[in-house]
C-alpha cells in the first residue's frame, strides 16, 4: 500500500522543466553559438536557462536563453522552500534556486535537427575552430538571404540570423522539452506540424561538475567598446587563418578630440607613429597584420578606455566566438586590468515577438590573456 502511495506521489510531481516553442531555429542558433565543447552545463531557473561550456581552463562560453524565447516555459524547483522567504532574502533565494545538469551538446543539437529543419549545419562546431570553415558557413547563409534585398551593407550581420526564421509563418519545427529532475533524461518531443511526423528523443543527463569561474568586475574594467557586429566580423575576416595570436590595443581618446567625419572601415596598415584608439594586431606564421579603428561614432558607438592597454590572446580561443559573432547584431567588448576579456553578442529575437520583454538572448565569452601579457 505504501509503495503504491509512493508511486502515486511520483506520478503527480510536476517536472522541473517544461518548455515549448513553435519554431526551434532561434533556440538552436543560440546552442550552436557555444557548440565548441561537447559537454555543456545547463542551469535552469524561473527566468530561463543558461548553457555553459569551458575549454582549456581559459575560455568560458555562456548562452543566456530567457523564458520569453519560448511559447511556454514552466520551472518547478526540485527543492521548494519549506516556508515563504521574507522580502530581504527572496532575491537571493531566487538566484540560488536552480536545477543544474550536464548534457552532450552535439547530441541535443542533432536531435533538434532530426528533420533537417534547424537551420544551416553546425559542422564547424567541433572542428577545432578553423576560421576557413566559419567563412564558408557565413557565405552559405548570405546566399540563402540574397533574394531578400533592401538591406544596407552594415546590416549584413543580421542576414545569418534571418535565415533561421523563414518567411512563412507556422512552417517551422516545433519542440516540447521536459526534464523531470536529477537522474532523469532530457526529453524532447519534436514535430514538423500537427499532421506531420513526430519523434521523441531522450538524452541522458549527468551530474553537473564545477566549471571555470571568470568573474568580470566592472570596477576593474579598463576598456569598454560597443560596436556593430558587422564591423568586427569584417575586420576579422581579413586575418589569415594561420594567425596564432590576437592583440587588442586600446588608448584613451584624445581630450576634446572630435569624431572623424564620414564612415571609415578598419583596414590593415603598417605600424606608424599614430596612436590608435583601438587596434587589433594579429601575428601568425606569415607575418603580422594591424587594423586600426577610427574615432568615429558610426563605428565605435561606445568607447571607454581609462589607460593605455595591450593584451594578447590565442586566436584559437577568439575563433570560438565567430559563430555567435556572425549571427549577432551588436558586440560589447570589455577588458579588465588583468586582461580578462569579455565579448557579449546580442542575438536578435524572432520577428514574431519583437515587443515582448526578455526575448532578446545574448551569448558571452570570457577569455584569459596569455600569461606573458599580464603584469
């Protein structure tokens, strides 16, 4: 009798996570942005979930996927509080109240793309971050959107993301995701449409392991830049794939200096006596390339630099961000006084839900500078 009662309680307990969306392409885009390491940590809260991957104890990639991205999102804590928290601790408890598990990210994406309708292939996700492959993906996406027309050159960064949404409403593949709790699989119910084929996938989950903690402190920030992603993407496309190191050089803007008139593109140039506000220097097997960004608000929408800085990073790590960069509209680049780099990419939300708050997701990468550059 008691065993039956226990089984009855188990059946009645709600799943920890229940989420659904009528078109999976935007969701898959966010997952692919951090798909350079197979095992990912997923942390679920009432406001959405966070997908974290780590590489070489140096690079941390995080996709922030808010509940507004989904048509339905329900979170039930595995450990509900015994008593309602008071007002002083409610915010802290909400932050700590989450369910965490690890999942094979490749498997999750492959399951979501089981009908081949989740957008362009992410075959470069675990290919070692080769830059040539990223360029091929970018060209492919541009071809898909070439017939849309009517876009200015600087809006090209949105072409990649537009291809994930399609032109006809209701033609996307829908998904319903459930997670019963610790030890249970992540279950996906995927269907092309109401009358089409439906498949159910169960993906094994694992206990979440501690990952690298790279806290970015705003009071230690020495460089902050906000620019259109297309400017950074076009500049990086000039670099040779054999590039090994990438250096960001920043200098405080001249006092009382005015922005240069007109639109100027960053371009390779030889080293000279000028002091650039922002310089990207790449060093590889066949030499080096320097690109200076002009003092132009059309290029650098926000530029804050407290002192001259120069920090170097492995290009192999920076190249991991390129998939997110190509799908984003704006980029925030920040560096602290120890060289910790933070790159945040704003991912445009689906056109069908432009006014709903919290639907604009973003992807962040944090990377440590080479030791030789610190101190």
